[in-house]
């Protein structure tokens, strides 16, 4: 497996897993401990901890330290960066799609014209 280093790739790699996306959705409603995050999943605490480490490495979450626990906190800055990247590329592909539609319409009109003038 290739080692992922750049920030955007780390974010998309972290978001590729449905468990990690569910963890982020849960954290969107408020901070939670690893134990609280593990409750809805049929997996061990260690498995959830591995997911949390991936999210931390991508800087999608951070863990604060209190006297008795280490709650996880959603960090939205990296998500905003991913959303910006998606938005830019969505616009690029929409523009390309529009140009393709125009080109196909011109070809279709030319074909109809040729069919009408051919004996």
C-alpha cells in the first residue's frame, strides 16, 4: 500500500472508510470520548482507536486532555479544504460537460443539415 503524505490525500483516505465518516458525523454533534464513539459499532475499542488515529493523522479530529478523559473534537478546517477542492473540480467538469454538449449539438445539427442536402 502506498504511503500517503499530502494533506488532501490524507483527508480523502480518511473519508474513504464508512466507519470514519460515521465517527465524524457523530462528532459534528459534539465532542465524545473514544468509548462513546465505539458504542454504536460492532468492533473492539482497539479497532475504533485505529480509526481515530487515521482521523487524527489527517487532522480531521483532535483529542483534548481533561483530568479524566481525552475527548475527540471535530476539526473542520481540513474538511473545508477538501470541500473547496471538490467545488473547484466540480466546476471544471461542469464546464467541460457544457462544452461537450455544445459540440455534440453542433455535430447533430451538421448531421441533420447533411442528411437534408444529400440526394
